[in-house]
C-alpha cells in the first residue's frame, strides 16, 4: 500500500479495522443472549408474582 493510500485511509477511517465483522457478530450474540436471560428472568418473576398474589 502506498503512503498516499494509507493517508487517505487514515483520513476516511477504516470501519473494517475499527469494527471487525467477527466482533460485531460477537456483540450481537452477546446482546441476544443477554436479552434472552432478561426475558427468562422477567417471565419467572411474573409467574412467581401471579402464583403468590393469585392474580
């Protein structure tokens, strides 16, 4: 890569370098699993709440 191209890349910023696709997938999967854990906890809480309060 020539110095001119490298300078242009630095000016534009290289999203591939900053956010590798693998990291995005890892982030997505961790968010998904986090969401599913929160959903399970909320579901357990609601079922316990209905069980205790008899709503």
